[in-house]
C-alpha cells in the first residue's frame, strides 16, 4: 500500500510494519532506508492512503496555487520586486531563481 505524508511525498509498505519513501519532491527515490511506520508517521506524517488514480506528487489540495491568487504577470512583477528591493550583497539572484523557488514551494517542480 502507498501513503502520502504531510509534504506530499509518497511512501510505500516495505516489510511488515515498515515503510520506505519512493517519491520525494516529485522525483522517484531508488534507494531509501526502511523506517518503522510509527516513527516515520510521527516524524513526517500523518500518512494518508493513496487512492486508485490519485496523483502522487500533486501539491496539497488545501492550499491555493499561486495562479489561483495572481496572474502570471503579477507573479513575475512580485519576484522582480523581491529581487530589486532587498539587500543581497555581491551575488543577487535573478528573477528566474525566485520564480523557480516559488514553483518548487508550490509543488510543480
């Protein structure tokens, strides 16, 4: 059986009473240590079972997506304002770096 933890990663039953992570951050995991289910769920849970046909690496349904709140132009303008408006020192990130982080946080990366 497969489970999804609170951050959207996918776990599956490994051996009796243990689970291992199989998808982390939308990427398959080929080598992972097995954990007792109770410990894994205490640390990364709660686990919810994956139902048939459910996408395993989608963002959490309870949270709004960026595109639900802002249009693409507003997202780009906000990222540009963040990069231009803060003191970054010698290496200033690009607007695209900020957009990639936002996309990763949303779960689309």
